[in-house]
C-alpha cells in the first residue's frame, strides 16, 4: 500500500514538473494561434499561412522546353534585368504603366494570338525595410536581445520567408519522446521565433497564402490571392542595403506557355539599378532595327525600356507614340501610352486626330503653338520668295537688275548717313 502511495506521489510530482517545464511551449503555441496582450509582448492572432515558411522550389525546369530559348532577350527595365521572349511572333506584349507617389511602376502583360492571357509582371515601388523589435519589451531583455543581435540582417531576411515557427507535432508519439524533442528547443529560439513572427506581421499584407525563400536565386516569394480563379499571383522580393525591390507576377494556371514564361522569368530575374546610360544604349539599339521593327512591338519594347530610365522625359514618350502610330494594328500597344500621357501631361500626345485627347489648357497651348508655327512658316516662305531662282533667262535678268537697283539704293542711303555724320 505504501509502495503504491509513493509511486502515485512520484508520478504526480514528475507530471507536475513536466507540465511546468512544458508550460512555456504551450504558451508559445497559444501566442502563435491566439495572439497575446501583455506588457512584454503584444501580438495579434496569426493566420496559419504565416506560421511556417519554406524553401521555394516551384521552378519547374521541365517546362522550359515549351519555348525556344533563342527567342528570349535580356533587357534592362527599371530596376531589373528581365529575360523576355521578344522575338516570339505568337506573343503580344502589352505595356503596363502606373504612377504611385511619384514613382512609376512598369511591366508587361503577355497575350497569345487569340488575346488570351498568359503571364504578366509589374515592377513595384521600392521601400526600406529592416527587422526591428518595435516597442516589444520581451526582445529587449538582455539575454534575448543578445541572441537576436548575433543574427545578421541577411539571415533574418531569409528567416522571415523560410523559417518554420510551429513546434514539432506530437501526434502519434509517446509523451516522453515529445517531451525530449521540445526540451531540445531553447527558450532563446522560441523568443527569436516570436521576433520573426512580429516582423512577418509588419512586412506581409493580409492577402498572403504562402511564403517561401529561394536559396538558389536569393529572393523571397509570397503567394497572394489572385483576381481570377484561372490564375495565381506571386510577389517576389529582392533586398539590397535595406531596400526591398518587389515584383508582382501573375500566371495563367491553364497555360503551359504562361507557366514556361514564369519559370524562365524567375530563373533569370536580376536586380540592376536604373541609370541614364541604359536609356541611351537601349534607344541606340532600337535605331539599328529596320523601319518595320521600329514601328512594331519590338521597337516599342526597347523604347519603353529606355523610357523607364528617364520617365520625366516627355519627348521620349512622344517618340514611342509617334513610331507606334506609323506602324500597323498597334492600337493595343498605344492605348496604355495614351492613357498614361493624358493623366500625366493632360494630352494623349497623339499625332492622329482620332486619338487626340487633351484638357482645355493643353488644347489652348497646342492651338497657340500651331498658330505660331504657321506664322513662322508663312514669314519664311515670303522671305524666300525674293530669292527664288528661275530658269527663264529674261526673268533672271530682270531679277538681277532689281537686286542691283536695291543694292544701289541701300549704298546711297549709307553714303548720305556717313556724309551727315
């Protein structure tokens, strides 16, 4: 009887000790799911999508065979070097231009010959990001602060996308095995996990479905809710010196060609800062094209890329529109440029009267300029009419005599003025 009592007391003591030791892990799990509100830590409840990151491995290289690599060209667009199937006649590139807080966002939407959507990308506005503790006192406790500070920014950036925060599952495991597995996780690691979770809340928007990190390509990826059930959308994040450069891509789930373009696009995406020299080189390269290429999609792509490095240059946009208007069936490319020009400058910049959209102020400017140009032209014609050369010998003699007479009168007047002085 005494032995049974002692055994019971021992079991209860060990169980109580075990529960005390496991309490921090239980509280940690509740913090992940339900959030916490205390003077040391405040976190909102977290959706499952933000618990666990992963290694981004959805680059299916077997899809590349659907497209000939020879049709792709590297081109410097805004802050990225992108790899595009420029020489594929079966794909249309519709430019995308948006303006947000005086920052231009640019990209292309890809369509097939039947105008079916394949793929699109948009280079977004860069923003600054550094991991921080905010006003969370837990992360400022010396033992935890020291542990967090030992992590470098690149490691933290990777952990924001890749690190798994949920504790190992104890499903189907003996209690003692689960206990040992949990006890191998240090309290410092738990607090660091909460630090990463705090920064995930700061960084990601509410439409996130999944997060991951590509160690091969060195960028983070977040799958987000798409506008259509027939496509999926991802945001790619590249960081350099604390500045994040995002690109949003959307892919047609039913199109093998669209998925191939996505795979090649992601595998070749490289950060390359915008610079004026790129505008010059891209513009010069487009001048080497044939007239047909300069007035079609290929010329538009190169001039659009050049303009992405010199957005304030209104004349650049005018040149793009003028060349496209000289080509055939280019309205689908022209429309985004017309719309942007009208919003930005109050005029569509079109040389075609059918597409001349302008505000009252811009119309007045244009009419005034046209009137001035006409006056200058008429004055020039009138001035040149005196110098008109004729093939008729008699008219030529009369013209020379008239000039000689005018020169003599001018000489006499000059002589009189000199005599008076």
